[in-house]
C-alpha cells in the first residue's frame, strides 16, 4: 500500500515535468551527485548500521517543477540493503521567501516480508536569505509511515551562514511526531567546505533525545559529495 501510494503521488509530479519538457525540451535541465558518508544519518538515527555508506542521485528541473531520484546503501540488520528515494515538486517565491512543495517516496530493497518499510511523505518548506545567512522551516507529513507507525509529522527549523573562503556553517532542530513509537527531538550542527566548484566536504554533529538506542546516540559524521 505504501509503495502504491508513493508511486501514485510521484506520477503527478513527474508527469507535470515531463509534459512541460515536451513543450520546450531546451528548458529541461538535469544534474547529478554522488558521494560517501561515514554514517548515513536520517533525522538523527543511523540508517547504515553506523558504517560508511555510498550514495548517488539525479535531478531534473523544468521552470519551477523538479523531480529526481536518490539512493544509498542501508543496513537495518535484517537484509535491507538499499534505500531509493523518488521525489517531485514545485518551487516558487513569494514576499521574499523561497517556497518548496513536494512529495517523497522512500523505497527499500531487501526488506523482509511484512516489514512495511516503504512510505510516502508530503513536504512544505520555506526559507529566506538575509545577507550571508539563510533561515528556513519545513514540515513533512506521512499518512502511513515507516514500520509500525501510521501517520507521522516531522517539523524542522534550520539555518546556514556562508563564510568567506568557501566555508558554510549550518544546523537544524527537528521534532518527529509518531503515533505508535515515542516522539523525539533531533538536532545537528556542522560546517561544509567547498573543495572545488563541484565538490564539498561536510563535518556534522548529530544527536537526539532518544534513550537506550545506540544508532540514535550522538555522533560526528564526515561526508564528501561531488556534483555534475
């Protein structure tokens, strides 16, 4: 059911982009990225068994519409080995704010029968640049979340500050609301350095207020990412 819902929701966003590109193919742009992280952390929780994880993605844009796919290795200790995210949406601006409305489908390869891992989230985000600083907020809602949880909402506030010589510091605080599992708070703080115009290295501290779960404890993660 989650996989079907995710695909159905994504088809609408993808169709909009494809239809637009058919009308004016020269306006269709694409980009890609790949990299390696010492630990794939999602909302404060390790998805790779606290081990390194390679990742790669591709994005298509047409005007204000976008669609893409991203994948990473994962390790839940049960045979699940790959996560693939499919997403699409619409970006615009209003009153000096950058707005982003989209949908994301999270799909997992190798998950055991009955695990019910695949799910979809709907996203609304806003940000505003003030000089070298950018402040933002986002909310994600899933009607049928990962595993045992059904409806779930994640809200986040984030900020970034561009420093001279290619440095950027950034951080975020988020709250995950769950209907079966306990709600929790997560936060991160780090710095990124642009090695070249297309390569960035990031060092980031992650933590949560979850007690007794090793994969949600504080950690420092290093990530290198290249784009083309």
